[in-house]
C-alpha cells in the first residue's frame, strides 16, 4: 500500500481504505477501482490523495472496529471544524456538547484496545484532525482511569477546544501551517480567555487547557488529572500523526518517549497503553541484534517484552523470559499499514500457541472489486 497524491491518481487504481462523506455515507469501499469521475470527486472533497493498493496486493485486513473508526473520524472532523470556526467567529457555542457526548459514547466506554490508525492530514485540516484524535484519546484514557463521568466530560471538552488560540492565529495568518505547534503566546492567551468566557460556569475546562499547555515546557506536579491526560494525548498524537513534511514516529517510539520524559505522568501513559494497540499479534518488529521478528502474543505486563517469532530461524522467544533479557525491540517495521492477517489456526495446529494467549481478530471480509 502506498499514498498517491491526487494529481498522480489514475483510473483503475484500487483503494486501500474506505472513503466516507462528511455525513458518514460510504462513497467508495476498500478494493474499489477508482474511475475518472471518482478522482474528480476526491478532488472536490479537498483530499490531497488516497492510499492505493499495488496491482497484486491483497486488501489489508480490517475489523468492524477499524471500519467504524474510519467512518467516525470522517464524520466528526467536519463537525469539529464547523464548531471551532463558529466559536472563533461568533464567540459562542453551538454543538460542542453534542460532539463531546458522541466521542464519549463511542470511545469513552471501551472494554478492549483499538487500532488507533492515523490518516494523512493537510495544511487546512490538520488542526481539526489533531483535535478529534486528542479528544478520542482523552476519552479512552479517562475511561481506563475510571474517572467520574463529569471529569471525563471536562477533559474531552477541553481537548475539543484546547487549540482555540492556534485557530485564532490561523484566522489572522492564513499561510500558517496547522502542523506547527509554535504560535505567539499572546494568541494562546486569547484562546484561553475565550475558553474562560465560554465556560464561565466550569473553570476546570480552562484550567485543564492552561496547565496542559504550561506542562509542555516544565513539569507541573500540581496539575489536575485532566491536564495530565490532555498533555499525554496531545503529545502522542503529535508524534504519531502522518504529516506533509517528515515521517511520523512509530507507536513504539512515541510510547518510549512518553515513558522516559519526566513531564508525562506514568499512570496516564499506562492508561494510554491499555487503550491502543502498540505491539499486538501480527506486527513485524526490528530487534537490537538487527534481526526481524513477528509478534505472536502481547505481553500485558510489559508491552515491550512480547512473545515473538524470529525470521532468521523461526524460533519462538518469550522476551519476558529472563534468558532473553538481552534481546530488545528497537522499533516496528516501517510500513504504511502494520495490520496483517495472522493465521492463528495454523499456529495452534502446530502446537506453538499452547504456552501463550492469542486473540483472534474478527476481520471483515474484503469486498470484491467493483468495476
């Protein structure tokens, strides 16, 4: 799978991911062959390109949760864009509470981890996609920490509006890239003041935004829980997001950074680890001995020490075992999509999975090619 810019797309190319309208209507399913009118439609959506399958490449596996995730993102990024632009222009709230409620309903009560896949962001929509991703991460982290419903609502609300200062700056400086995190401090202050006026009856929302922003430069042990959650979610998304310039950090690199820098609360990072798949079954990894391996089973106690299958000699190693303490995972294999069909039945029939637990993903069958 590779990303192809819209100007380089050609009729007959197969889509690797589904495409939805802003209302959540499926426009093009994965494995669909795109035609000239489809390319024109994608241009009208404002997308800079699409993920395309190679001619003989099978369709990457997706679970129903993955498909729902793609649809939810497409729908809500438009809703957030409209709401934030309204707040900046009219200094009033319209649908923020409904957006927050929708995020919490869908991602604030999950019992299991999800694939938090990142999509490509343009200069125009980067800030809104970032805002949505951070809000979703905040909802999941707050859920894992068993926060009260009111505290979960506050941190997700703060996540939705925490970039108001940057949006104010962009409105005055249209050429500014939303990917950059550096804006004049006076605009951040304007944004915080606007938050204060919008939520005068809930001062914790501004407090979360202000403390999370201040903690980027200097640890604040007295920050409230919501600010610590927002700080971690914001940093994780910034590191792993696909951007126009530069490669994103892998999930492994991002988590290691969060765990080793003292501005991030380990309890919050652990809740993030419990929310998203980092080194789950089927992911290809690189080892410190320059070999490559396949993750067979996740280690729930230490995600960096899973059970792996080495490619060199097909040996199975439990990295949690003391005898394998010198072997470490340095990173995941650099690919556009690291979700692979993992034949658990074959592994089980060979008697290789008797000593560790393997979860079998429920993949949705890929649609046939639509001519």
